[in-house]
C-alpha cells in the first residue's frame, strides 16, 4: 500500500477520490490509508463539507433549448468546414 509522503500528494489523491477518478485498486488503497489515519479522516470530512457548502451556494441558470441547438449547429458547421 502506498504511504503518502506529503500533504500535496494526499490532497491530489483525495480530490481524485471524491471526483471518482481513481481506479478501483487505488480507491481501495486510498480508503485504507484514510481509515488508518485520523488526520486523513478529518481532511476527508472537511473536503466533503466544503464541497457540499459550495454546491448549496451555486444556482445554475437554465439555458433555452434554442441556445443549445444554436451552439450545436455552430460546432457542427465549423467542424464540417475544416474537412
């Protein structure tokens, strides 16, 4: 099992874990490391709390279907002109 050498490495892996970007094996290793280290458990809890705080404060505005279609049409037409 990998032992995290510094806080930056752990933070990077923690973000990958929370973003579901780790392989199953790396996820198992990460969770085992967190389980065995109180400081890592606290950091995980803080990061989860922060992410929930941010999510609760962001209000995404809906865009009109016509805007979506317009953007898709422009992408499609610019892709065709490059051929």
